[in-house]
C-alpha cells in the first residue's frame, strides 16, 4: 500500500496525479459520458438524455472516500458509481446502457495509461537527448573499460553513453508500439457480445474510441489481456534499462573510482549520521525501481490465464499493478533525468584510473561506434 | 501506487491504518523517543533532555504532506524529520544521537510489522477455527473428489475442509516463527558499529528493544535482510494457501456444480450488467491477492544482495513491498473469513453430483483422516 | 535442472534439440568459423588460415562432457573451447582474434534463438489457423457466457474462439517484432570497442551477421540487454495467452459442464489409480508452462542492471533462462496445437447448459464480431 | 532446459547427481518397493509378492529415454513405470496398490530433496565455519565502512564477516525447520482418502515413512503445497544471502578498491580476450544464482492455488522448479565455499583506503559486536 512518506520519493508528482483517485473517478465518468453521447448519436438513447448525463458526469457530487467503501463492499467500482448517477438522474435507464463494470474499469485504466504514457514518452525522449549529448561530447574521452567488475581494456566515455542511449531509444520504441496496440477502448457489455444495443455496438464503440482518443480493436478485449501484458513488459524493460545506467553511475561514483557523480543538489543525498556524505540518490531511486518492476510485470503475466468471458481474480489484479509499474518507471526516469542532464564527470580521474590499470590506451573503434550510434538515432528519433 | 478506489477492496481497513502515513510517522517518532530515553538511562544524554525530546515526539507539529516532499527531496525520511525536531528543541545535539536514517526507517517498519502481524495472527486463527468446524461437521458428508479438474473418487467435504485447515495452521506456524525471528530493533548508527556511544550501544539497544517490544539481535541487521525475506515468504505462503481455498470454493460455486457458495451479503457480488448474478467476491479478492504476492516476495528476495554496510536501492525497495504484502495478505484473510464462517453448502447437490459421476461411494478413510487432523490441531493450536 | 523424466513432457523434442549441448557447441563453432572467414575477407588474417580454421570447426573432435567440466572450472565456455581449437591448429593466433568469451556465448545463444523462433512462429501460425476455423464454424453456435466463474449472458462459441485467435495473432506479431530487433550478432571484443582489428571491426561484424543470418546493430550489445528482455517478454506473453485458452478448455471439460474436451489420444490422459479418467493433459502442460514463464521473464528483467562493459552474474543468468522460456513456450504450443486442431465440442450440451442457466438466447453481435476478427486476421496474417 | 555446457558451471556435480534421471527413477522405485513392503506388513498383499516386487524394483531393466517418451505421452511418469513393472511381474495387482501417480511423483521428489538437503546443510555449515574464522581473526582489522556505495565510517573486517556469518546461520536454521516440516511422505491414493486399503492406510503410510526416512503428516498433502513453498522460500533466501556476500567481495575486488580477492585457482577466472585478468568467478556464479532463485520461488508460490484434490498445472510445475532451486542454491554454496575458506585479504590496502576516505578511525563497538555474534553462534550451531 502506498503512502506519501514511503512512496513519494519513488514516484513522480505528475504520475501520482495521473493515478490518483480523482483521475480514476474522472476517467470513469468520462467513459459514462462518452457512452451516452455515442448511444445518442446512434439513436439508442435520446439526445437530451445524453446531454443531461454528460452534465451530470461533469458535476456528479461524489465523495471519493464513501464511494471507495461502497465499491469495496460491492466488489466493483461501477455498481455504486452507476447507482449514484442513476439516483440523481431522470434518465436512469439510459445510464451505463449496454455496459458492464469491467468496461468502465478497463477503459478508465486505459485513459490513465494514455496520460501516463505521455509523461513516459516525453521524459524518456529528454533522457535520450542528454545521453546523445554525452556520447557526442565524450566520443574520445578515454576511460577504463570494466568487465565482470575488473579492469579490462580502454573505452571512451562517449561509447558508454552511446550504449546507454541506444538502450533508451530501443525501449522507447518498444513502448510506443505497445501503447499503440494496447491502449484501447474496452466496451463489450456483460459477456463481450454488445447485446442490447440494436446491433449498434460496433458503431457506438467506434464513436467512443474516437472521443476518448483510444484505439478500437474489432472485438472487446475483456478476456484478452496480452495488450496489458505488453505494456507491463515495456515498462519493466524501460526501468531495467535505467537501472543499468544507474548502476554504472553508482559504481563510477564510488570514492575509490571517483570518475562520475550525480550533480550536486542542495539538500539531496545527505546522511542523517554523516554530514560529509553525498549519496547517489537518483541512482538509488532508479535501482530500487528496477528491483521492483520485474515482479510486477511477472504478476501481470501470471494474471493472463483468465477464466472464460471475465476472469476471477486475474483482471482485478492488473490495474493496481499496472499503475505501480507506471509510477515506478516514471519515478526512475524522473530521478535519473537531472542526473544525466548534468552528470559531473572527471576526465582527469578517468585518465588516471586508466593509467593505473596499465592496459594500454587503445580505445579501438570507440569513436566510430559512437558516430554510428548517433547516426542511427538521427534516422529514427525525433526530439 | 495505491488509491482508495482501486485498493480499498483488496485491503482491509485495519491494515491500511497500520501502514498509513500517520502510523509510519508515529513509529518513527517512537524510535526517536525510545532512543533518547535509553541514552539517558545509560548516561549518554541528560535525563531532562530525554524527557523534553519525548514530549516533543508526542507532539511534534508535523505536516505529513510537507514532510513527504522534503523526504523525497532528501532521499530519506529521517533527515527532514530529525531536522524538524532539532529546530524545535533546545536539545538538538541529543536528538537522533548515534543513529542513522536506516535505523529509523527499519525500526519504524518493524513497529508497523508488529501491529500488522497481530491482525494476521488473530484473523488467521479465526479462519482455522471456522475450518475446523467445517471439517468436524462434515467429516462424513460425501462429495465427489476431483483431480486435474475431472471427476475422481469420493471424499467427504470434511476431508477437504481438514486439508484447508491444516494448510492454514502450518502457514500460521511459519509466520509466527518468522515474526519471532524477524521483527527486531535496528540500531547501528552510520555503519552498524554503534560508534559515538561510549561503548553503551548494546545496552541502549537492549533498552530500546524492550520499550518498543521488538527482538534485539546481537548485531544490528542493516545489511542482513534474511529476516525481512522470511517475513515476506511467510506472507506469500499464507496468501497462496488462502488462494487455494478460494479457488476450490469458486469452482464449487459454478452454476453447473453448485455445491458451495459464498454466504449472501446484501449489496455484495452483484453485477452492473446482470441483476441476477451473485459473484464470489471474497474468492475474487483472495485469488487476486494470491496472484500479486508471489512477485512481491520475489522482489524482496531479489533485493537481498545489498552492498556493504547499507545497500543502494535494495533496502529502499523493501519497505513499500513488505507493506503491500501485509495489506494483500490481510485483505485475502478478511475477504475469506466471513465466507468460511458461513459457507453455504448444499450436501444434497454434492450427493447428486457424486451419483452422476458414477464413481461409487467409498470415501476411504476420510472420516479418520479428519479426526487425525483435528487431533493434531488440538495438540498444537490454541484458539 | 532439467532431466528427461521430469521435463520431457513439458518441452517439445524439437526445441530440446535446438537447445541441446550439441547445438550449442555447433553454434559456438559457427561463430568462430564465421569470424575467421570475415577476418580473412577483410585482410586481417590470411585466407588459408581461415579455411583451415573453418575445417577445424567443422570437425573439432570435442568431447562435450569434458568441455563442460573445463568450462565450469574456467567460468566461461570460450576459454577451453578456443584452447582446444588452438591446440589443434597451426593458426592459433588467428583463432578467436579480437573476440571475447561473451561474443561467442551471446552469438551462439542468438543462433539457437533464431532456430527456436522458427519453431514458435511456425506452430503458433498453425494454432491461429485452427482457431480461425473454430471461430468461423461456430460463429453462431450458442453457449453460456461465463464471468467471474458464474453464468452470465449467451455468447457464441465462435466468439470465444475468435478471442483466442486474436490473442494468438497479437502475441505472434509481438514476437516477430522482438525477433527482428533482438536476434543480433554480438561482436565487440574485450570491452565492446572492437580493438585490435585495424579499424575493420564494423566490416567484419557486417560480414559475420550476413553469414550467420543475424541482425547487425551499430554497436555491440554486450551490456545492452533490452533485446533479450524483449524476447523473454514476448515468450512469456505467448505462454500466458495459451494458458488462458487451456484454462477455458479445462473448465469446459469438467464433468458437470462437459461442453468441450481434448481429443481422445490412446494412452494419453489416463490415471494410474482410475481407469475411467480422461485428463486434459494438453491443458495441464500449457497451464504448467504459464505458471513457470512469468518468473523466468522476471529473472531476465532483473538481470538487466549489468555492470559496466560486461556484467557480473547478470548476463550469465540469461542464457539458461531464455532457453527455458523457449522450451516451455514451445512445449505449451505443442501441447495445445493438437487439442485445438481437433477440439471435441458438444453443441447440444452447450445449448442445454445455456437453457439451464435461464439467461435468454440473445448472443448480441457475436456473429458480426467473429466476422470482424476474421477480416482483421485476413488482412494481417499470412498462413 | 539444462545442458551440460550451459549449466555445469552454475550447479554442483553432487547436486546434479541428486536430481539426475537415474536418481529420480531410483526414488520412484523406492516408493513402489516401500509401498509393497508396508502393505505386506499390514496384510494387504502377500509377503512373497512384496518380496518379489522389491526384487523387481531393485532390478527393473528400464531404459530411461524410452520411459521418458512414454511418460511424456501419458502425461505422468507413474503410468508407464507401473505398466513396465506389472508387465514383468506375476503380482501385477499388488503393485502400486492404492497409490496414484502423484504419490509416486511427490514422494520421489521428497526423497531427492532429502538427499539434496544433506548437501546444503553440510556445505552451508562449512561456510558458516569459515565465516566465523574470518570474523574472529579480523575482529579488529580496520577498514572503511561503505553505505549507499559511498565512504561512511570505519568498521572492522571482522564485523563484516560476522554479519555474513549471522545471515548464513539464520538461513540454515530456517532451512532445517522447513526440511523438518516439509520433507514428508505423500501417500493418499486417487483423492487422498487412502481408499481400497481395508482401513490400513494410516498404518501403511507410517511404515513407508519410516522406511524412507520421511516425515508422515496426519493427512496426505497432495493438494496442500505450503511445505514445498516453504522449502522453496528457504532456498531462495539462502541464495540471496550468499548473493550479498558475493556482491560485497566482488566490490572489494575491484581494482580501485583491491581489499579482498577470490583465492587464485589455476585456470579459473581467466578471460579469452585478456590474459591479465583474474575474474571473481565464484562471486559471478553466486550472483547469477541469486538473480535466478527469486523468480523460481515466486513460481512455486504462484502454483499454490491448486484445484480440488489434485491441481491441473500447478503441481506439475513444482518439481522441476524445486530441483532447479536446489541446484542453483548448492551451486552458489559450492562456488563461494572455497572463496570464503581462503579469501585473499589485504589489510594494508584496507587501512590505506580508510585513511584516504578521511573519516577517522573509530570502529565503535565492532570488536564486541563480533564477540557477541560468535557467542550466539557457539550457543546455537554445532559444527
């Protein structure tokens, strides 16, 4: 369970907002409003009813804590939410018509995921840019290459940064693909047949998807969870990639190595016991996130074997876990972005450690490899 | 990230309270107060200072949201917390003396774990009792045994319940052991040497542990995380055990089987699309928890390889994950306790399904096996 | 550790061959041969030396058990393998020139992955075809839709099959993408700089990749593991998807439901205690695989934070785990392919259970949804 | 899937033997022999039949590869195994009487687990002893304490070793408890009722358990999997603990730190690209194992929700995963035991790094903490 004191450091404020109770409620109401509007457009409910429902959804007068208690008791958010709306409406029968609880829950999650993805894409792009700068500037800066935590042969620091950059770009590409496929409207009714809509189900779905800015697959996906699993995987791989960068920097920042450091930020990275310390706090957050995301992605994979037309337990497990994956991933990005944008590098110490290792000075094709990586980036990424 | 609307159904209100921000802050302050008192008793700080610190900790005037922002910036809760206390105290140098951030964080987590464990032990004991009743009452109630989801040979329902009971008892026993070993004071200072305490470290630790009701291992455990891993495992195994019971009941509650049902609770288990439905909501919560706990326990295991005297990333990952394990586990217990206390069983239908399967009526040693299980329970469990 | 008696049921014979010791050794030798040939073509070693090395790799006279002992002692396969080759060659200095152990290990894994992917793609395609047939044939076959393991509203069996098909197609698409990106040559030398090759490293890499049929990224990827993570995720998602199909069929095959069964195969699905039983053995294998793959994918994600230019522990963990993911995934496919190709369906019983549930007969837009799914399939999949 | 070339380094030869096909077959035959003997002793089958069955089990003439194919086809090992025995026996009806496939499979796994546990307990005990020696010898050897991978305050190396030792001892204790509870006979027949044995089931079980050296719980445990889950957890926690030690040593062995090294072993830890390297191969194996075990333990936890009297998929997943956990855990122990028994420490360099960090020389209560840890060890552990 998340609390501010424990989780605020691991998450970003922006992402906490995306997955707040307020945002979830707003997304659920957006679903109901879009549904009414689409049904009116297809002549399934009266246009005035749709307008009144829309107005009610914009101003529903809901107390979140009370709604949460009711939802916990009912076993689903939609029942008390729809009950609340119907009790305040002259169009009770037109509200939530043809929809089921999972339609609201899954679509609301997707609306949150769309906003969350925007943050991830934006900030991962910025991270890639910082890394491209590091690669370019330090294409010829010699340092010791290290394998199995032992001195190996020379590399350039730019080559290290180019490798970081290429991973980030590759994970961003995968994430975009998964978003494109996976962030989709769910609208199927009780068993995914769109019954009770006079055969207008597909048209209503298309209208809703257009209004909500979501993809519209040919079938409702209430029991096909590969899209969510793909998103979860893409997030875990992003965080793992950032974890690798964080581990490298934390190792370089060791006192005995002293080649690179997180930028100094007043009040950050101190110790309650030792005033002299400057801890790699950004790396700590990223490494912590990279430890937590694999198990969460595995949970989503393990939830896939859902029973029949709507699973018991499996799909209920997904939403909080996907939310946590987004929060941890963006937390890691947010922690490392300023670190990489202003990484404090000591080329003199790099040179010194390289000399001390006595492994020569041949950086091989480091510079041309960096150039090749930057060329590929220019061809595939728009900043 | 947890929200009320998404997580309230999965967690219990009691457990959310144990792991709330308020409880965490109270536990952290309890640590600082106990530290001052113990240090005064050992003559390391003046007695009056300790009394004033204690009073301050009882009434610190802290805004949690602001503290969370400061903690997120600093990378540790203790720095702004201790800063806040020192700024309001004439005994600044006596506050947090000889302690470090992790001492506060780990001990606060353990204080919460102690309370959390109380809830788990209490309610798991009640569940075991309900199961013992079911086993006793139905020791001779015939039903179809099913293996690989196919009809097999007859059993008694009491034998099924006795198996459930034995698993619960075994997991409760393991959990008690792990609590006894793992719920311990952490007090080591910057690197676990208890420096700066005039050699009074061990005595101070013993006093603190006594006041806080925690075990006191011979060495501080800031880089030995097997105790937390043991707790995590014990919780995951409890939830897996309850998941098995929930799966059985959900399968028995299928319309075509119809042998056992969750008790009817007004407003629970309905459908937003189908008024006739009575969903196994307790089972759903337990199965969902059982899907989520394995990955969380794995996260704690994966965090164990922590660097040197305090890890980077690993230990920071543990606290929110352990909190979530407690919440999900108690959520599963809380969901299934009323189900098992009032399970709605249809022996006639059991008999009918058994006849239809045409596998005879020999229940073997079902009744004596139930008796053996109950005897063992009487010898090992106190209700 | 895999044994024949325990694992033969879970894996396919074809896939066991792909990941056998013999295949691994052959792949490692293929790497060394391609390296020599490419280096000769770029003038880095004499052409005759390359020919002799190639001949030696074709006929190296290696005892696998002895090599395994030496590799275990050395901590890497390449050292004893290259030692063996050099000891039998007049071109010792031309063997493995500019390469390092990980180059051999990663490229050999990728060669195996390429073969493994061929099996997965072929058989998943066949599965999709069987599912399309089921969807088409049963587009209008009524059955009970079930949600939360309770009776809900009617669907057609074709709609259920169409959903299965769409997931399989989506996971196949993801897998193809990941293969295209991830199955790449690794050739970087000690620290990924391609030192010691007279600036011919990129050209040599391009020639090797062409000969071996692998992608050639601009930089060696020895410390960028997102490609392997992407493959692992795609495999886990395939298996999860098949697990869902298996769970549905196992539930339909319950004696009390009796709507669909695995085809009868003499000698399969029996019980050592009950002669009358016909167990869903294909579903069992698929469900077992779906339980095992999430943790394995999580392991690969957790391994990503690899240190510097070659990790300690992380990359060594990947190869056996990726091999196991391929084996389990293809095992699940192989188990379910004959089940889906000859699924034994009882439409009369479906109709009867539907009537008994008393939820009407309205299948909503089932038929047109099936048609939409089949249309999308026709547009995106080539059989 | 395990192969010699990939897995021999990660596993120990001893443990591979314990989990070999030959051992599994021997264990399965041991079950059948013990069953016949116990049934004869209880008068359920004739004594001569039992003797003949025992003789047959001692010399069954089975081809493992062929049996594996048959088992894969049948979906269970017991069917072809029992079929083979019955075809060669005049006592066909007395073989496997009252038992089912899972009885053989689970009990055989437990017999292997008992042998495996012997290796773990023996070698973990040796490791503890080496660590106790290091703690004692270096109780006052000053070195830099490091937190969050940064210089912190001084400790003694003995304190570090004492912490390692305490974790090992604690994990060994947990493992012993889990073995004592979990390594038990499984004998329940088709649905765990011990039908068809004239009420002699409990007595037969007691005799079998005594002969096989296994615990005998009051009920068969075919659908109660908490014991296996406890074993899996204990193994994962052992490996995590060893992973922590390995990480510390690998960090100390970095060229820039150079305070401790794995002992030099000819031919171990070399590089195929760099002759000068001495890689921490033992640490590599342990860290790799520590990455792989969490996901495997999670798999076992996730398998717990098994259906009714014998699960579909869940229990079939456990045996290979538990075997792998034992192999990886003992592989990690075997890799680190010689490292810790002959750790190459450089106290001069420790002192130098400590001076360079400029954090004073106060080791606090390091020495008395070491003494306290050793005292506790003396009171609880027998070497």
